[in-house]
């Protein structure tokens, strides 16, 4: 009888803990839209590649998201408009670490970036393939987004 009571207590505690974990624990997946200004400069050669623009992200708790990256690229003394729509899925690997897989990337109508420069921008901004990303939500204010080395931007949540 004593063993049955101990066993029933253990099962009750484990069931309660499991339900708490499912219902109460906050999700590691974000369900928000955010917006950030974004600047990038690569001055590693005598013809620097610079980008100045904006990025808008929309994250869903179903582990998918989309973003729009648009702005001006300056390269070799010429200015181009870079504008891309990106569809992705993301997977939480631990704490604030995520793996992001790009599903689709589309050049929008007003993008006039030449193909050779577009391929450079796609590599620089991780608009293809799979890569690691850091994301931390700060209440209902902003989401810090970065790579494995450092934060890259604070993306302001839009209600």
C-alpha cells in the first residue's frame, strides 16, 4: 500500500510538471513582426561594398518566417537598389540559438542590382542556405538578432 501511494505521488508530480511545461512555459518561438535599420560596410579592399537600408521580419510560432531587406548598395562608385523578399524556417537549437534555413528568396521589382553584385550581397546577408542565428526577445519592445559572434541589430517589435 505504501509503495502504491509513493508511486501515485510520483506519477502525479511528473504529470503536473509535464502539463506546466506544455501550458505555462514560454515558447522558444517568436510570434511577432519587427523592423530595423541596417548598415553594412566591407572596406577590406580598395572598392568598399556598403549597404544602408531596412529589414522587416515576421516570425511565426510554427517555426517559419519571412523578411524584406531593402536599401541602397554602393559599390565601385555606383549606387543600386537592393530589395529582396525571403521566406525561411527556423529551429531553436538551445537557449537563444537558432538554425535558419532559407526556403525562398525573391528579387523584387524595383531591385536594379546587377547579378554579379547580387550574388555577393546574398552571401554577405546570408540569403541562401542554412546558418546559425542568435535571437533574444526583450519583452514586447525589441528582438536582438545576431550571428554566432555578436549582435547585429535590435529589431523593434511592431504591434
